[in-house]
C-alpha cells in the first residue's frame, strides 16, 4: 500500500 | 499483534469450525446461505493474493490458507456432497449478489490506497466482506426456525469483526500514525449490520427460546 506497510491483518 | 486481534482471528476461525461441525454432524446445510459462503471465498481469494508474493509470518500464512480452504470446503459440501446438497434451499437463498459485488468493485476502483491490481482487489475484499453476510441474514429471516449451530456461526462471525474494531482502537492508541480509514469504516459498517441479529440472538439466549428473526 502507499503507506509502504504491507497489509499485516487478516 | 494484540489480544483483540488475536481473539478476533480465533473467533473467526471458531465460526468456520462451528459451521463445518454443523454441516458434518447434521449432514445438513439447512439455514446456511451458499451465496454468503461464495462471497466469503471471493473475499479471501481477492484479499490473500499476497500469499503469492510476500511472507509475513507462519501464523499469517496458515490462517490465510485455512480461510481459503475451509470456505472452499463448505461450498463443496453444499454444492457437491450427495446428502448435504439435498438440504440446500436454493429457492430461499435468492439474494442478488451482483448488487453487492459490483458496487464494491466500483468503489474499490475509486477509493483505494493504491491503484494497483492487488491493492484494488484487496480493497474490493474489504468492502465486500462488510456486506457479504446479507444473503445469510435474509435467509435466516425466511427460514423460521434457525438451528442453534447456525445461529452460533453468525454470532461468532459478527463477533470477530467487533473484536477487530477494538484492535483498531488499540492500534490507534498505541501506534502513532496508524491510519486505516478503509478497513475502519468498512469494519464499522460490517459490525453495524449485525446489530439487529445480535439483539435477537441475545434475547433468544436470555429467554432460553429458539432464535427466530422477524421477517
């Protein structure tokens, strides 16, 4: 995502 | 990872186990909406594409694979199993899912964090999950006597996202700069859709009577 953080939640 | 999110994931896991237990033990899917199950498989498949290209943790990978496989398994039971498929009430399970999927896809194409295929599909899955329970709730209103396990399944399913709401509040308070408006708003709408069910479920549980939703 743009924020760089991968989607870590299920 | 925090306790709310872990409890949410475990509640979600438990909801699917309860559903599989109900179908396998009673050899019946009466009261279960195939449409909702197919929407959930679509949610998991479009959300967990990152299984193909990124690794976060063993837990994350295991849970994603479990959700995809278990929802596929439920669909197989309802569609293919010789005994269970006889108990599927397709005449009552008539929600037009395209009225849910198309607006979610249009919204995902316009409101997202990143205009890439995987990010748009991930966003689509977030929006779709918020409304995926509707065919199931409509079916419960139509089928008068809801069996206990099906009621428990829907209750746990609603509970998991409510726990995720607590997880997001916790993360807002502990992680400066944590912002996830898309999942926050979708998750709130998703949980709000369950309020009416929660009310009748808890009322039937307190009065120790059979759950039945007013149509």
